[in-house]
């Protein structure tokens, strides 16, 4: 968090700082309110606070909601007090993090609601470089479940692995020869013969990639509860509504992190004497 925020501040301030605020203010103090202008799920409060901590440790921030809370239009989310120039320096960077992460949490919550608790909603690795941990945290705040964090913490044998290795069986055998049972093994499958092959290998999870409903029903029957089943590929809200009625354990959705509507917040100055 601190590294990515430092980069964001350097991007916005460069070597000259906020030339507008530096011309208008000296050390005047003031009070600001963070206002929600959307409905959804709050996420990113620690990122928001850390932006200002890196600029001026004297800035006081009190959040009235916590990450994962439902928030509504016109809610006062937080109150800030301190040097006006310092607060204005960090305003846009802090709002960028909060808006982006709250947008992910809000979208995830909508998918979780559509799935109706029958199937867990997973994220993917389709994240902004450098923001993966933050974005996956936002998915959790929205009620989703994290898939693997990266290439290092779970085996996922995909189509290119299978084609280059020669078969699912050969790929799984090589993984087990290398790591034994250190990692869970998931296999991406494109058709029913591949589903059967993955089942025969007794892997931990089988991904049904871009299969229609009829094919998925047959694939789930092949798995017969012996292995976790995940559906993936072009999952939008309408599609999730359809497939969540099948006996799936997971649905993975790239859209959770790669297509985001930023949550709208506003940081508004208020005279200290008028603040309630």
C-alpha cells in the first residue's frame, strides 16, 4: 500500500508540488467532509488515510463507516481536519483509490446478490498492475472470494499448458512429480473429454471454460461432486443469473476488476465554526 501510494503522489506532485494550493494558502487549517454521491459498498479507507499520512501526519481523519459497509448518496463518510494546503495536495490521489476500490466492492456485491448464495463469486488476475492486492481486497469487501493471488500460490493448468504438454494427464503428472501435494491443482477444460480426463486425474478443481448451459450440466454430472467445479468465460450479470442455478461451486468473473465504474465521492470544505 505505502509503495503504490508513494508512486501515485509522485505522479501527481512531481518535484514542484501543488502549485495552485501553494500560491493560495500558507498554514491555514480547515475542516472537510467526505460525501458519498453513489449507493454501494465502501472500500479503501486505509488507502485514503495513508495518502494523507504520507503528506502530513498532523491531518486528522475520522471515518464514520468501515470497509464493507453499505453507503448511500449524501452520507458523510469521513471528516478531515488539518492544514488546508496539505489536504488539497492529497485530495485527488486519496479519492482515486477510494473511488476505484469502492467501485470494485460495489460491483462484486451486485454479483454476489445475483448468485444468491448458491455459488461463490471469484475474481481473476485481470487486475491493474501494482494494484492486485488492493483490488482483490475490494472483492472480499464486496462479499466475493479471491482466486489465486498470482502464479505462485496455486496450480492452474490452462489450455496452453495442456497443448504444449500433450495432454491433461501429462501436465498433471509433471506437476505432481515437481511439487507432490504442495499446491492445489485446478485444470481449465474446454470440452467434456477434457472434463473426464481431469476427473480421472483426481485434481482439486475443474474450470469449465466458455461452455454453454447444456454442456455445463453434463460436465457437472461427470464430476459428480468428487471435485470442485468453477465456471468461467464471458460472465456478465445476465449469464451469472442463469448459471448460478446449476450445481457450481464457483463462478469466476474478470469484469469484477477489469471493467469498473468508479464510485463517486466528493471532498467538501466546511468552515470549522459551521461543522456540527
